[in-house]
């Protein structure tokens, strides 16, 4: 049985090691447009966001939560609180170059949880970090920007209707996280996805489905 | 997960339970007033305020309570979620894509525990609850503070603000810490009106 498990794990791991999607270069005038679009799918300035969240844990158990995020695109900082529907704060913290946990109730106090949550939020609300390796379009015609860092490669794919997808790959081109954004609405000249689905792939994967309740601009 | 559900259940149940208290100057008066109330229902507004928020986040809903221990606590905006307590069992449902599904993350043991607590409170036996120290203040306000320091990390203080109308609670404010609280505002609650049993048994 142990060998069977190892074999299955190996097969799954190998299957997950896929090639990155091919990016086709744009025409001479197009690259700058695509690059510009990639920066503009995320809200600029300071915002207070309020989301309803359906969290699907490994094993399929679902929970309803609410979340507030205070984000600033200027310095890529974010404050957040994850709450029960009744408003009870389960975990809250901030990231301004350094992660600070303000409150964490069991089991949200386990090591690595706040770090993972912060990484998910940064991926949801900010342009991917890292060097922009290339821009262009996929075989489907969707525009794409590819970012690279020592740890991972991230593709931001934008469709003509404004919806977008992020695929993040770890070493050996293993897909580790996906975000699908739709229901794009404009608030204060900024685009917001009414509906976001973040999937963390893997054996202990999970999913966060966020529905935007309100986005409020902050002046200071 | 036990702690999370225990505390969220506590918040829910406290909010409804305290609506049955009346303006009174002592716990014994509260107890006798509570005995006159067999049911209560109405709408509520929930406001969450934290230091990081520029303005509070708001939810709205409906609640119904029937003696001895049946409760419906229903959120209607911004999401649809229903908590049902009936015959000693608790269930929470959430609407997703137009369909109601049970939120299995709710720990039923802790919900059952809270159900026993509600029976005490509805009899006005707030001082029977070993978890809280209760004091009555002059301005129609009851203050509950946790006795146990471990509870202190969840709730620092609870304020129950009573309306002038006997038997009606105006607000409940649950302070999690110095800069975070949740305010429940009860709107025009109806006391001792009949409530269909199905309200406590079915999500719709």
C-alpha cells in the first residue's frame, strides 16, 4: 500500500510538471498596450474592500466568512481582517513590507496560515511582483504578461471583456495557484472584479471564492 | 474550529437572548420580566467597526426566538445565511449560487453547549452563567465581562442597551478589544406574537 501511494504521488507530481503556455509576440505597436493593461486590471490608490468569502478546505468542507481589506497600490501595503458572518474577527494583520499579525484565533493561529493568507491577498489585489519577462498573446488571442521571480513564474492573462486569470507556477513549471476574476465593474475609474476564485492547487489544496460587497476609496 | 464556532454561536445567541430583557434596575427584575416573554421576532442591523476601517461594514437580517429554546438567526444582506436551533440541535445554512447548503464547519457540540446557555439567560439567570460577570448600570445598560482570562481574547466586554419599552432590547455591543466591536441594533421587535414552528426547522 505504501508503494502504491508513492507511485501515485510520483505520477501526480510528474503530471503536474507541465510546460508553460506559449506566448506569441504582439505586433510592433501592441507590446506597450498589453504591458499597460497588465498594470491596470488592479485598483490604484487606497481602497477599503468588503467581500463575502466561501472557503473550501481540503476535503471539500465549505465555510462562509467575510473579509475586509485596506489596500494601497502605492506602497503595496495591505491590512485585513477575516471574520465570521457575525462579525467576529478570526484573524487580522497587515503587510507593509513586513508581516504583522494583530489577532489570530485557533485554528487560524497555526504557523504559516497568516503568511499564506497574506500571499493570497497580495496575489488577488496587486500586480504580480517580479521582473516582467515577456508580454504578448496566447493561442486563444488573450493578452498575457509573464512575470518571473527566483521562486516562481506568474502569467496574468487578460481577455477582451476585461476578465482576467492569474496562473502561478513553481519550480518545474508546477501550477500552484490560480485566480479567475470576472464580473468586472468600474468604481472611481478603477476596475474591480465582483467575483474572484482563488485555487491553491496540490494535495492539500483549498479554494477561496470572493464576492465583492463594496469598494470604498480612501482619501488618506 | 471549536473556539471559532463556540464564540460565533455565543455572539449569535447573546444577541437574540438579550432582546428579551426589559429595562430594569436589577437582575431579579430582569428575570421576572424575561419570564413574561414567550417569543420575540424582528429585524436587525449588524455594524462592525474596527480601527482599520474607514467606515463600518454592515449586515442586515431577521431573527425569531420561541421558548424554550428555538432560534432562527437569518442574514439577508450582504449574504444569505440561516442559523437554526431547535429541539437541542443546531444547523447553519448558507446560500450559494441560489442553493442552500449546510455549513458543516459549525461544531455541533459547541452549538449544543450554547443552547443550554440560552435557556438560562432567557430565564433571566445571567448570574448563573459562569463565563460572565454581570453588572447593571443606571443608564439602561447591562455590562457583561468574562470571568475567565482565556475568554478575554475573544470578548472583552458586552453592553446590553435596553429600550424604554419594557421587554425590548435596543442594542447589543460586543467589544472584542479596545478598537473592535460589533453592534446589533434591533428594529421594532414583536413580542409574544405567534411564530410558525417551521421557522425554526426549515431554512425556507
